[in-house]
C-alpha cells in the first residue's frame, strides 16, 4: 500500500529525514516512535504533502502511484488522511458543512456520486458515536474554541467520516487524558480493517496499550534506527531512546544499527 | 467672502446652483453660504494634511464633474431591483435626489417621518432646522462642500418611545447623466427620539465602471435610551469617487450599532465620527472592506468618550487583492471626565497579493485615569498551516484559500443582526471568491 524508499527531506537548510525506508501493507498498523526532533512529524507532513518540506531524495509510492507528485488535496482524495498534531482552528466555517464539502470532493475524485444532506447527516450521526462527539461540536466552526482533547477527537471524527485507505496519526495521543485517549483509540480500533492501514506516530508508548500495532519503528535522527513487533515499544518504555541514538550511545548504537 | 487665488470647479458650479434654489428657508440658505465660505477658504485637502496623507483627492479637482441636474437618468425599477432589500421600506435617491417613482414606501408608525430631506425642509422645518448641520464638523472640507450644496437626501425622524419595526433602506444610486460625470451631495439626518428604536440601511450603489462623485454627509442623533441599528453598504461603480462623512451623536444609555461594508468605488473615503455624550452608552462600529484592482479605500474613525461609563467597540477588517490600497486611521479620544470608559478597537487586514498595501494606524488619546482601552492592528497573509489543513482533507487549494478568506470575514458577518444585509453580504462573498460554490457548501 505504502512504500517509502530512501526518503530525504529538509526544511529550510536543515536536513531532517536522512533516508527512510518503510513498507506499510494493507490492513497493517505501524507505530513510529522516536525522541523529539527525530523527524516523526516531518515524516507525517511529507506524506500529507506539506510544501514547507523539500524532498531532496527518495521515493514514496502509494497504491502504485507516485505520492510525491501529488498536491495535498489529491493525496487526500486518493485516500490518505493525516490527523494533525495541532489541528487548526477555522472560525466561521462549520465543522459539519466543511466535512461534507471535503467528503464530496473525495467522492467526486473517486467517481462516486456526491452525498446529499440527508445521507450525510445519517453518516455523521453514526460516526459521531464512534468518538463520543458532542453534537454541539458539529455545529460549531472547525476546532474553534475546542479544548485540546476535543480537537483530537474531532480529527478522529473527520477520519471516520472520510474513511481513508491510509491514516497517519501525528501524535494524536500527546496531551490527552486517559478518557480521551481511550475514546481516540477506540475510534481507531473500530476503523481497523483489512483494507485500511495506519501509521501511528507517537512520542509515548501509552497509546500502544490501546491500539495494538503490528510493527513498531524507532526513528532517530532522521533514520529508522530499529524495527520490530509490539514488544519493541515496551522495551523503549523501559530504556528510553538514548540507547538507540548514535550520538549519545556511541558504539553500542552503532552495533545495534549494524 | 475672502478672495481666492484659484477658483475650484466645485465653487464655479455652485453659483448657478445657488440661483436655482428660490423657495427654501433662510436657515438652510445661511447654512449653505457658511459651507461655501469654509470651502472657499480651505479648498480640497492636500497630501500635506495629516489626515489626507495617504489618500490623494487631487483627481477630484482635475476631473470636471457636472452638478447632477435631477431626474432619474433613465433608471427603471427593473434596473435597480438587484439593490433592493427584502422586507424593507426602500427610499430611492438618484444622484442625491429622492425619486418617488423608484421608491417602495410602506406604512410607518404614527409620527414617524422617513423620506426626502427637501420635502422635510419644506413641511417640517421645525424638526429639521435645529439639528441639520449641528453635528457634522463644519471645518471638514467635504462636509463644507456638502453643506454648501444641501438640497436633498434622507430625513428620518422617530418620535419619543416609538419603535420602527420595518427596516428603512435608503438607496443612493450614482450614475452618469448623458454619459457625463456628475457630482451629488446627499445630505442625511436621522433622529431617533428618546427610547425609540430604528434600523436603517444606507446603500451607495452604481453600475459598471461609470464615473461619478458621491459626496454624502450623514448626521445621526440618538437621543437618550434609543436603540439604533445602522448599516452602510458601499457598492459604488468601479469608476466612482465616494467621499463620505458620518457624524454620530449619542446621548445617555443609547445602544448604537453600525456596520460599514464596502466593496465598490475607485476611491472611497469614509470618515466616521461618534460622540458619546452621555453615560451608559454602548456603541459598536464595525466594518468590512474588500478591494482589488487599483481600488483605494480609506476609513477615518474617531470615537469621543466625553462622559463616564461608556463602552465602544470597533472591529474593522479588510481583504485586499491586486494593487489595492487601504487606509485605516482609528482614533479613540477619552476625555478627562470619561472615567470607567471601556473602549476596544481592532483593525485586521488580509492581503491576498504581494502588491496590496495597508496603512493602519490605531490611536488612543486618554485624558482620564480609570479606563480600560485596547487597540490593535494586524496585517497578514493567509495562514499556510490552515491552507494545508483544509487541503489535507481533500479541499482544493483555491477553495481552501477562499474558505479561509470567508472565515476571516466571518467575524464581522456574525455580528450583523439584520438578516437581509447579512445574507446579501454572504451571497456577495460566494460570488466574489474563487470556487465560491464550495465555500457556500462548507459554511
């Protein structure tokens, strides 16, 4: 589904991704962990098409197509969804109507008929339950005045309505209390299916108690330093990231990477 | 009369005008003469004057504007229909003069007058004369010019305790006469009596890029405890000059709201001055201006807090494209007696192109020591992060930018209480913004 090969990216003059290789198969859940500044969020932004990041080398293939060639909206229309670490407030634009416009843009691109107001409302009500969303948040402007937890839930709600083929969650768990974390995780778990993949980017192991990953990757200094199963996350929780960082762990890390 | 070195074409035109008016009262004639004298003395402002530094009106002096001769210039009810508002009493003025045939009058509560100033000066001189010219700053060059030419405009008088439920819509159409550029000087006076209520919309409209000069002055008096909801819609032709002054005089416990919306005109200058001359006043002055091409739009605000315990709120937003220019000068003046003043002023501008330019200058002058006053000004481009957020949900770039532009305007839109005006403005934005159909769906 998603193939990343030797991906290099920089912002301004700073190289942040220094050769990422990652394969995400259909229906798989991959967790990407790593310390601050390791490039986790950059990876998410590059996948979603943020133009501030310049890809200097490498390839990304999504469903057999060259992802890097597509503008962000086409990536979304092809089925990529990124849940933002910091969802943006858009005053004056209704959460529901905006989502309807987004869904219809995606459906149109996929050759489907646009959804009318009645069917859309049915869909929205069903998905709302998924993330335990307060109906009031539907009628408010997008993220406007939402609490941190509400914003993250709203991201999962958007994901649930747009039904992407690949969802990239950029630190959706950061800053959430345990109730909100459970709601977000349940939302994701309900969405898991044989034809939908997830990349869960996180700083903390905690969310992986609720969303069980098939694979865990550790990103250090712009490269995947280690990949493994879900046990790797537990190991990281115990040992921290330092032992994987060549700058801090010296030869030990070099041995691991070899 | 002082000798003048160079006679302004505006003054030349005056002489024939003055002779043409035989029958009006002495008080109005005196007012006109005073206006002329002031204008002859000070003339058109130059860029050396502080408040005219960023707006060059020299073109006005060098263009020959004929005084509008009257008549409806071939306008038909059909042609003006797009400018009418639903469920309103529409009073229509063509080049400053009331047109009974184009107007759509409606029933008003007893004792309320809403109609032509010329008519009111003839029939209700007792109501008009004590107040006309009493509030507007007679030393302002364009107020003086307008005063010199007082002939017609709108007069509204709401007696004490009366609530006018229907909105009164004053539609001022500017148009050429036989292809020639004309100048007109609508003169308006609205008086809301004690504990009365009034909603009034002033629209200034034109067609295509016709060239004309609209120079209105509006004096608004809110007597104690009155509630006034006022709108000003600037939809002049793209070739029009519009230089307007509004003077708002408020007595104690009034609730006053005004919204100035502008997207028309080649050069638009709007001086809005509010005098809060009593305690317990709530005064809201909001605005939204959109300019593109080479349009120039200038708002000069002045709010005077003369008495304690008053609130004033100002929110002006601008959206500029191409080489458009905007000027915003906001001054809040808190007099020594005006303790417990709560004054807030904000001017925010969105630039959609590299070449658009804004001069924004909010100012506070405070002579009382127990007040809460804030002012702020921002000018910026669309937030890239927000554009990306919308695109990442499948919305195309153009639509994303339009949605955010609409969102920027939304703060002003939301405060518009009169649905007819709000809907009209929403519709305008959907039409104006690229991919507006997506914006329409998404808000």
